[in-house]
């Protein structure tokens, strides 16, 4: 069975992160880890709503830019298969 890791780079999109995590929570395929790399608004309160159901690692980056956030997330992946949303 394949292990799955999801990387979500984001900036100032708290509502969309909550919606995305709701969708990931309802997946029938098991997601082993979710790595959220964010800049801008602090979204830790949203992430805390899902920590009992999803394995989430939250990284706050002061450096803006989706490429930087993707690369930072890829460094933290502990699974052989990863996907970027």
C-alpha cells in the first residue's frame, strides 16, 4: 500500500485552508501526513481543529513565495509519495 503525504503552501487564505482540510478529512484513501507551509496570517487555530483527526505538521515561514514554501515542505516529507495542493 502506498503512503501519501500532502504539502499545502499557502498565504493569507484561512477559509480555503479550512475547506481543504475538511475535504482531506473526508477522503477514503488514508493520508499519512499533511504538511502546511504558511506565510501571512497565523492559521494555527484552524489547524488545531483537525489535529485529532489528521496528522498535520504546520510550518510558518516569514519568507513569502510558493516555490520557497513547496521546497520547505518537501524537506519535511517523511513518506515516499508526496503531492502538492
